């Protein structure tokens, strides 16, 4: 998993649990290992969409 897709909060969690500073984390860890993934909480990936117009059958 590339580190570019992490949010600032997730980067702070990784920085707090490793000896890598926030500004250096993208250079020293271009990808996240399975060990680092276990530190991060699961993301809510359920996206709910609502129709802007009611469905009309023709």
C-alpha cells in the first residue's frame, strides 16, 4: 500500500509508533508494511449515494 494515500491523522499514528518523524516518513517508508497496517484503524469505505431526482420508469 503506497504511503501517499494515507491521511494526516494516519501518518501521525505511524510517526508516533515508530522512530520516524512526520516530515521524513514519506521518504523513508514509501510503502506500508503489514506491521504498520496493523497500527492503523480500519477505514469506513461504505459510501451511501442518494438520487437527486426520483426514479421514473418510462
